[in-house]
């Protein structure tokens, strides 16, 4: 049986798409997953980053998992396993945050159940070329339907700190010195403040702006059609500006975040500054590089096919397909952070599912498959 | 969930489909309309709130909000049920609402997201299924109304003039007399019978009702009967705008409703009853006698007796011999805003029949409120008055 579609990228974005395709009825042999890593663990890269910042809880909620259906979510799973309605009640109040262990355990189960390992091939894809009847991936194919889920295009480190020997990125394994400067103001930075304080360090928060406080990456209506309708109707330039604003650093509100920082501030162990000063260690919690031009595969795709772009985003259709390369017989879709043009929270698990479900629908509906 | 307006309405229709179906089956089984009326009221309240309130106020709706919204919908639904006189018993109605609400939660949080993968992404919209549901809803409404219309009893229009009775009505129907005179009486032995605009003349009993419910006698006139004008046994009925002319014989009764304690209340309203021994009387029944004019009776004008429960309100009683309004034999009566004038003593000399306006007799309890009595009220043999004013 030859593959009917291909997924470029074997991380969480690719895994979510794979699960949606399997749910839609495709067999493992009908899906080619092409990834860089020698192991097939879809959460491998994510695991490293979560471990680096000692993340215990997900920012996402009960439906922040990789399965194609939102129900049963992680709250139901935990409630059933523990025989307690607590997670369900928390979920009803939007207060449920699954543990990282819960999430990863679910990923492992789904990986076994879905036949993911049968479909994954270790192939670093450097070029997606539109050809008659679909797309060639570094000469392989053609595949009628391709979903590109390349992940983040590398860690972002401010240029002025790039050569500094004290510098380490938050998502790289590290310990904490006695005097630590944490650059950034998002979720990873907030986590690192608490980690460093818990390790007994003196912390300097280096940030250009005050972080926004919100439970999720973006406002809740933007996760579904009600908010997306307005977003999709926004003209290109304001839409890019809106995406830039939505991308500003934020972390959830709550005493568990604020109390340790306030206590440390009173003790003189936490302060905000404009630069790292004489810190022994500089932790860059500055996230990832942003924009398609930082990803060689996407940059080449844009250049070779003359795709429309706006700022750092490739212009996509509302279902996250590339309009110029998608029609009734073939599909090229982007998932993960490059899909923000279609779905502002595309780099979340819910966002990955949004793209995956629509991609699976196109694959199943295609009359020529 | 951030519902779109369409998503809210489609979700509402999808979650209401099963309760409406259950209500339809229940209506068939009980031969009652209230389950379907209750379900329709619930659905209507929900749809109006969805469109007019929830969509505007709730850009995002956390799961817990379903609880207060459910209570609001319950309150509005029950208020409408009362306002529209839907005959839904309170307990079953509350259970029905609760079960429907729980089902809606299970469907909305679990089943619909499983059945329609993009349910959450699409703000509660159900794709083609939702569109089909939206199209089917008005069709279902038309179907239900059509069935309701088709299930109405047939109407029989009498041609006028005089027809020879007795007329036996043994199945649901509406008899529209158009002024027809029926000689020899009418016998009703079926539920859901309406008789209107008929004059009944002669016979022993003018209109006899046996073992029947939901009977309506409207604008009927009875005269020339040798005994009772209207006589109902083990039945529940409404008599409205009637005229009864009873013979001047001791045992004759204008309207007699008896042996129906376990049935829904019977109502006699806006009737004129003249002559006979008793004008309007109940034995062992639950009754409501209101705004009637009763005159020239020889025993009692209005009687609620033999363990009856009744309301006697805003009636005018004139020229009664013995007793105006009688509450007797362990009955409980609410007697309000009646006018009783011209009563006179029975020639027998019996002190209980000395022309009293109101009598409470033999362990009966009569509540009096704002009555106009020119001969006062009296109680005998442990009869009691609870004077509300």
C-alpha cells in the first residue's frame, strides 16, 4: 500500500495530524511521516524543553492533548484513573492544568495505539516541490496531500548576548548560579524566576515590557470560530499587526506565580532591571526565532513557488492550506507555528488539531485519492 | 466553549431532540399533551435566550456557567408553563427538565465532540448535521401541530330545529348545536366531549354525564326535565354560560356533580339556575362554583356536601327557601364574595333551615370572606366557620 499523504515533521504537530488521519480511517501504511530524529518519539524535542525549565504543569487545559477528538480529555482521564471528580470540577471552572507527566503518558499511549512508529521514516526534508499530481519531497513522491509541521525554527537569543559565556537558553539543560538574570517575560521566563528562586538564587528579571497575564496563549474566543471569523476577515496588514500583539509575552495569572516572586522581592532576591548587569548566569527565556525565513524549508518553499507573505508569515487560507498550491486534487498545509496566519494559537495542541482535522477532511474527501 | 449563534442554536436543537421525542412518546402513552407542551416550552425558552441573551453576553462560556443558566431556564420555563395553563404536574415536570438538562450536558461535552470532530473549533456548529437539524426543526413543529390538529375530536354541527333524543355521545367530539332543541336529553359517556349552543327539553335528566373527563358544556339550556338539569357522576366537566329551569319538585336539582373526588375539579360558571330543590350541588367531588345566579330553590340554592372540597365565589343567590349556601358533612368550602338575599325559613320549623344565608353543618369547615348575607350564617352539629375577615 503506497502512502496517500505525507507529513513533514515528526514532532507533536506531525503526531497530532497523524492521529487525526488515523481517526479519519487511513491505515499507517497510507501515511508517510518524515522526520529528522533517529527515534520516533513525537514529544522528544518538547520533553527536552519542558525538562530544561522544570515544567510541572501544562499551560493548556483538559483538551490539550494529541488525540483527534477533544473528548475524553485529560481531566476525564485523570478523574477516571483516580476515581475523583476533582479534575472534572476544575475543568468546568477552567482551572484544570494537566501535569506534564499526564500529558506525556497520554502521548506514549496514543503513539502505541495509533501505529505511529510504523509510519515514521528518518528523512530530513529540505525541499517541497509542487509537481503534477502533488508534491515531491526531496525527490520522493509525488504525494497528493502534504502537511508540513516543521516546528520552531531554532531558539532565539538576543544578539548582544549571543557571544556571552554566561548565557544559556532556558530550553537548554542548565542549573542555576547564585545570581541569575532571566531575560524575557513569558511563560518560560516566569517559570525560570520560580526555579531560580527555589534554588536559592538571586534573580534579576530583564524585560522590555510588562508581561500580559492571561490563562492561555491568546484570548479564548480566538480558539474557535466565533473569534476566528473576525480574525479571518481582518485585512492582511492589520492581521499581521494583530498577530505581533498576540505574540507578546504572557503567563497565567494566579497566586502560585505571584507569591514566590513577591516574597523574594521583599527579601531583596528579586528585582526588575534593564540589563543583566553583573549576573553570574544569564538565562534567555526568549523563546524561538520567529518567521518563515528562519526555516530553510519554508524559505525555499516561498522563494521557489512565489508564495504570498505578510511580514514574517506565509499567507494561508483559513484552513491553513497554502492557497497557491492547494486545489481539489492536492493539498499543501502548514501546521504548528507557521500556521498562525490561519489560527493565532497554531503552536498549541488545540491549534495543531484545528489544522489536522481540516487536513484530514481534505485527504478523505479528495476524489482522486 | 465560544459558541457562534448558529452553534448555540444547532446545539440546542440537537440536545433537545431526544427529550422532545421522549415527550412525544410520553404524550402518546399518557394520552396527555403536557409532556409535549413542556418540552416545547423548554425548547422555546432556550432558543430565545440563546438568540437574544446568551450570544450577546457570553463570548466565552465556561462549563460551570451551564448551572446558573439552567436554573434561569428552569424558572422561565415553569413560569411560562403556569402562565399558559400547561397541565404539567410539578414533580414530573421538574424531573423532566433535570433529565433533559443533564442529557444536554453529556451531549455537549462528550457525545457531540465525538460525533463531530470540529464541534469545538466550529463554536458548537454541527456542519451538515446541524443544517439538517435546523431544517428539520420547523418540519417537526409543523408535524406535531398537524398531529395535534388531526387528533382533535370531530365537530358535529346540528342543523337546527328540533331533534328527538336521547342523544348518546360515546366518543370524543364537539357538538355544535346552533340553537338546536334536543328532546329527551343527552347522555355523555366519553372523554373529550364538548356540547355547545343546545337547548335540551324533556326527559328525566336534561344532560347526563357518566365516567367522563374533559367534558365542556357551553351555552346549554335545559328545561322541562322531570328531575335534574345536568347530572354528572364520576366525571370531570366544565359547565359555562348555561340556563337551567328546574321543576318545582322536591328531589329535582339544577346541576348535580357527584362522586368525583379523585378526578380533576369540575367548574360551573356564569350559569343561571332557577327552581328545583337544590340549584347547584356536589357530593364527594372537587368543585368550583363561580359567578352563577341561583334562585327560587326549595331546599338549598348551592350545596357543597358529603366530603366535597369546593370554592363558592361571586355567586348571586335569591329567594331560596331554607338555606342559601350549604357546606355540609365533613366538606371544606371556601365561600367568598357571594350575595345571598331573600332567603326564607322552611315551613317545617327545622332550625337548620330557618332561611340562613350560609350554613356549615356536621363537621364541615366553611371559610367565609366578604359575603353579603341578609340573614346571616349559622353552624350546626360541629359545623365550623373560619371567618377570613
